[in-house]
């Protein structure tokens, strides 16, 4: 299996990795593999704009108009 060497890491990053590894009950190396897999192998999430654009066109604006346009604010809670 190929190896990956990461040099010149900040000490606070190494401490954070070790702390996270302890929290997940695994070695620092196993935690590093898990972080890489999570970051690189998960499906990319859609942006809000992409999600909106993926909504199908289901009709005209007139299909969603209220039948009674004469409702006043005082009628809303009656």
C-alpha cells in the first residue's frame, strides 16, 4: 500500500490530530487516514444555487395564485 509523508506541520495541528484520535479511540495514523477519506471520498455537496437550479419546473406562477385575493390582514386569524 502506498505511503504519504506530510512534512512541516504546525505543532498545534499535530496536537489536534492526536486529541481527535484519542476521542475516536484510534491511532493518529488511523485518524489521519479517516480524515483524508472523509475529505476526499465523500460526495460533493451541492451549493444552494445548484440545489435551487435542480428543482424541476412544475408549472406557471398563475397555478399558485390564491383563489381569494381580497383577504385582509384582519381576516387571516379568523
